[in-house]
C-alpha cells in the first residue's frame, strides 16, 4: 500500500471473548486487504502503579511500525537499559499527526514520527534528567541537538528528539480541589409577592417629533432663505 492510500483505509475490529482483536484493513485504491491479530491484556492501574512517566518522540518511526511487538520490545529494552527500573510498561502510543504534525513528503523514506509514553516505578535516571540542564535547554531553544550521554544507545534504531521529551512525576503533582458547599435546595421564604400598584404611563413622542423633524426643518428653511438672498439680491448689477 502506498502512504497516501494507507491514510484512507478502513479498519473494522472484531473482538471475541478471549480478548483477541482482529483488525482488517483494505486499500480503497487497490482493494488490497490485510489482517492483524492484536491481543490486549488490561491490568488495574491501582495494582501496578507507575508514577514516573516519560514520553519520547521518535522521528524515524510511524505509528503502525511502532505497534509491532518486536519493535516496541526493542524500544522498551533500550529505555530499560538507560533507566534501570524494576517494572517498565508502554502506556500510550500516538502518531505525530494526531498532535498537529504534518504529513511527510514521499521522499527519502521520511516518517511521520510517533510519541511513545512509558511508565516506571523508580525515579528518572541521570541520563534522562540531562534534558533539564540549562545548557541543553539553551540548545533546544536555538533548535540545536542537545548533548545526551545515552543517546548512542537509541541511535542505532531509534532517532529520539530529546527536545520534545516529557518527564512527569505523578507523586509530585498536587491536585487542588475546591470544596463545593451544597445547600438544601429550598429558596428562603421572602413573603408574598406584591406587584407594583401604579401602571406604567404611555410615552409622549411629541418632543421626539419636534427634535427629529421640526428642528432640522427650521435650520433647512433658514439656510434656504440665506441662499435665496445671496442668489437673487446680491447678484452683480443689482
């Protein structure tokens, strides 16, 4: 399938009772079909807390390539090598096109890019913290590649944009909730309603008529008299 046609494909998931999804896709132009079996294992987040989350932007990958189990396993292995956590899981995989990215040109096998968020149970390693250094922040502001010591462990297969990495510590996030005071739902008794006794009077439009028509007419009449005097009585020879 070519890249443009692949964007227009339709996917119809069919799920059975075993948690296995069968994704069927077909190309609108060539009517070529493909199927892929996807097994999803859902675990409770409370039983397996991952408070330290890092989101990487991989420039040389597409989302469908990253969803392959062997590619995702290689990426998680590289992250585990530089992070050294006890538990490491992929939390979210998002295409760069869903984040406002542009469709790449069909030259030099350019990729759309993909965001991968992973979570771990231990604090971030010193290598990942290097992106927060003032020197690297300055280089990112100047659109230069930051100096990350562990980049060579990804470079062989994954090109990481270290300026777009996001480190989130769930343990330090403070949730501020505003207390809601709920009443009884009954309005206070203000007594019996008494409408005003005086009726509204009709508005007099006579003054508005004089201001709107009479005054401009009087001014126009005076100007007409002055113009007539100048044209008739002040002519040359009279």
